[in-house]
């Protein structure tokens, strides 16, 4: 209590930072005695003080706080009113008596604020109080009550909201429709259908939306049939609501079979929306066209595509799904060929669609595209062929291995490994041996290594003795993914290759194999005459443990190459053995800046408290990476 009194006195300070600190302390102390003073601080001239007072009142909470802030809703200042509303909403159930009292206030605005708070807090105890307010003299209050009852979702509210459909004010009727849509009680469906037939403008749109939410599959067709004559006259209704109804009538098990005239009527509405609406409305209308599966809707889809400046990934996915839904599994529409001939934005979408359809009819079309499309589109063509997976599609991919474009060869190799598996191995090796581009060689090697086949392992081993240095490197690269003792034996022999590039690949693959008895061979790479080979070994040793590894890393601390020493320090830190602390401290004291920084991080990782004095010597080091690593290490070690 004494502390609370001290903080209350601080609220009178001329310094806003002191007042702010006092509010925060009173909030932390959850002192209910300070509520009146904190409520006064909501009027403070400093924004920070007001915010701290608000947070403190929320933290204290309870009925006393609610009663203290409820009068703020009568203030002229919107800032004060909004703070009062925020506090009442966040206090929780204990605020209910204070909120309920607002519903009897002589000020209509205060009553409405109370209703809105109940709507946001979902306070079900207020339902009975709200029923009486549906006949309040102020239409704004009646409208808020209707929406509030909808948010509370009490079935007992339905008769009250149905009576509000006869209100003299349009906005109240609109809100009653909205409330019924939120409750989703089927008792409201018939009255809503009547509104759809007899009302106009906003009420009709709201009734359609509410009916769409409420209608079960067996009701949805009735609603759509009621709307059909109006749609025929050219009226475009709430597209999302109509789509929600359509989705219900086309669900599996629905008995509704829309006739040609029905489909035509709604298609025309959606097509108009695609032509006249904004981007969001167009997309919603296209979803409706997809549900109707109207073939003529493809033209609307492509018109929409033509109207776009750019197509993001999500929109592209949606357009492919839409075209697939409209097209079905029948013959390919002629418009596909027309659009493919034009190219441009629709080409990629059509190619993806052909893959999704798995249409064998599309294979010759895709084959022809391979020689025409841009590099970034080739991936989609190959992916489509892979998705189709027919013998004809596989033949096209084999032919693509000889394409003049390297990117096409890469894509074809990947697709063939997936589709043809072991039967593709001879062709893939033939492609690898004749390849001139390194990135394509690596791709073909990598896909070969994914095929579980003895001929693959033998083929890669054979490459290790090729006269072509690049092929020897690819052989070593591929064997690292196969992962067995036989592969290791071949890699050990290849470790004596005259080419540093081959030796790098060999040691990297040995490390990838993860075979314990490979350790002695791997660490030999740390004694290689080529610095790049040693660095490759270092990078491959991440995650390896054991005394043999530690001894090799300790030996590498004296290497002539700074980056070999750097990686040795990093890996020793990761091993976590404290018996290397003195060696790492020596690197901190005597080596170059990158190694010093690595040593500081390693000492932090090892929890080397005894090294703190050494680390402190480098707090003013000119290299920021060293200073940063030392500061982090000292902060961690002093905890």
C-alpha cells in the first residue's frame, strides 16, 4: 500500500516520464485503490502517459475499473470515448454490470456504444436486455441491436430479428437481415426469400447473402430459381452469395440438375461481371463460370488473362483450376490451339492445364512447343509431359535430351528419371558423356543418382577412370548420393586423382556417405596440397564427431591457409570438447581477424568462462566482426 501511495504521488509530477513510470508501476502492482487516479490520467496531455494509464487499468481489471471508465462514453472527446470502449472490451466478464447500465442511458449514442461493446465481447448475458432495445426510438440503436444479436448467434433471437424485418427504417431492416445471416437459422429462409422477391437494392442483396449462408443444399436450388427471372433481366446480384448457393447445389449427392436455360442465365451474369467488374469481382465471377462448367466460359477466362498486367502465383493456380474445371476430361477445346499460337500470357497457363488434364492428345502439341517457347516456359512443358506420363510423352522427353538448349536437356533428364526410372539410365549416361555445360552435367548426374539401380552405380564408378576430368568429377559427385561401402572403395581410389576438382568432389562425397570407417580417408584430405580441396573437406566435416576428427582439426589449426584455420576453429567449437580451450584461446590471441572472431564464437559455444579475461582484450578491436563476436561471447559467459 505504501508503494502504491508513492506511485500515486508520482502521478502529479511535472515530468511526463515520471508520470508514465508511475502508471506502469501501479499496473504491475494491480492496485485497485489507484483506479480513480489512473482514470484521471486518461485525460493527461501526454500520449505516452495516457497509454500507460490505459494499460494499467486493463491490467488491474475488475468491476471497479469498469465503473470508473464507463462514464467516459458520455464524453465529447472521441479519444476518451475510444479509450473507455477499449478498456471495457478487454476487462472481460466483470465489466458486464457496467456495460449493461449503459443500455439504459438517456443518451442514444451511449446506448449504441454499449450494444457495440456487447457485440464485440459476445456477452450472452445481455440477450434479454437487447430484446427490449429492438424497439428503441433511435433507428441506429435498433440496427446495432440487430447485428449484435446476430453475432451472439442465439436461436432465441430469431423471432425478434424476424419482427425487425418490418421496421420502418431501411437500415434497421438491412441489419436484421445481416443478423439472421449470422445466426444461420433455417426459420429465416422463407422470410428472406420473400424479401428477395419483393424488396430492392441493398435489402435484396443482403437477403441473397443471408440466404446463401443459411440454405442447405436442398434449399439452395429454390433460392437460385427465385433469382433466375431477375437475373434474366440483366441484374447482377451479390456474386459471392450466388456462388455459395451454386456450390451447394453442385455438391456430390445433390438432386438438382440445372437445365440449359438455368446455366445460360447465370453464365451470362457471371460473364458480364468478368467484363465489367474490378479484378476481385472478375475472379469471383470466374469461379461461378467454373462451377457451371460452361465451355463458352473459356473465352471469359482468356479475356481476363489478357486484361492482366501481371499474373501472380496464386492467380495462375486459380486460372489453371478454373480452366480444368470448365474443360473436364473431354477433347481439348479449339481455343487452346488458338491461344498457344498467340503465345503471350496465356501460354504458360494452358501448358500447365494440359499437364493437369493428363491429356494424351496434348503430347504432340507440347512436343511442338519445345522448339518454340522461351527458356522459362520449357520447365512447364516438361512438367506437363511428366504429368501426362504416357509412352508418347516419354518419347518426347527422350528426344529432348538431344535438344540444343541446355535448360531443356536438364528438364528432360529430371522428368525421365521420375517417369522412366531404370530404363532411362543408358540414355542419361549417354547425355552425360556428350554434355559440354557443367550445370547440365551436374543435373544429369544428380538425377541418375536418384535412380536405385546397379547400372547407375557401375556407370558412375566407370566415370572415375575417364580421360575427361569433368566426367571423373561427376562420377565422384554421383557416388556420394548412393551411400554404400562399395562406393566408398571406389572413392578412396579416386582420392589420388591428379585433378584438384576431382579430389574435392571425392572428399565431399565421402563426407556425404556418412560411413564411420570413412573417417580416416576423409581427414587425409586435410593434408592435400590444394587449399580448395582442404576447404571442401572442412565444409564436409560439419556434424562429424570423434577423436580422429578432433585430432585432424587440431592439426589444421596450424595450416598456412587462413580459411582452413577458420573452419577448424568453428568445427572444434561445434564438437563441444573443453580440452581444446587453450588451443582456441591461442588462435584468439595470435591469429588474424576472421580466425579471432571464430575463436570468440567457439569459446562462447564451449562455455569457456576462464577465457573471459582474454576476450576482454579485444573489446576495442578495430575489426567489427571481432568486436561483435567478443561482446556476444562475454555476455553469454557472464550469465
